[in-house]
C-alpha cells in the first residue's frame, strides 16, 4: 500500500474517532439538561404548591420518599416512607417565604438512570436531597427521594 493511501486511511480513521466523543457529548448534555430540569420541576412544585409540576417531576405510580423521623417521647429515630403521591399532597399552595435551590451534582448512567444532589434553603430550613431518577417512556422522573434537614 502506498504512503498516500495509508495517510488518507489514517486521517479518515482519526477524524471518525474524533467525532464519536462529540456525538456522545451532545447526547449526554441533552440528558443532563433534562435531568436538571426534572430536579428543578420538583423544587418549583414544592415552592409553588404546583401539582402539575409534581406530576412532571415525580413518578407518582412507583416513587417513594424516605426520611428520618424522631419520636418526640423516646428520642428514637426511625425511617418513614411515603409514596411520592402522598408527599406531593403536603404542598398544595405557594409558600410565602423565598426558597433557593441549587443542583450540586448529577450522575447519569447509560442515559437511563440518574442521581441528583440538590441543596435548597428556605427561611426556616436547609435541606440536602438525593433524587434518583429513571428515564421511562422518554421522560425523566424521580423514583426515590431521600433528604436531611440541616
């Protein structure tokens, strides 16, 4: 094989390989945006008591929230579990105070599962949430939420 043919083949191969990460990055950045949008839909749903936003953010059929609760009489801690449907029912009207939320980290696996760490503050509390999401029927939905109040 001539040097010219080898050079052309090597150049085409190099250019082809270089385009793969860019394509993957484009897909990943679209998924990243969709995951972050879902996290902020959840945050805004709580702050505004918006049940439609909850239905965009939560998998209301399969999702759960788990939280640490403390028995006031004994001081003993336990884990309380609610469906996301039950949890969303606690937020029926817009809050009067200002809430600030920030996504701290996002981990996406195979564009099908994601974990988001969300930090948000109200005038009364400061929370760190972990939101686990699945992508089903081409939509990201929160299927599990855990949190601590700081």
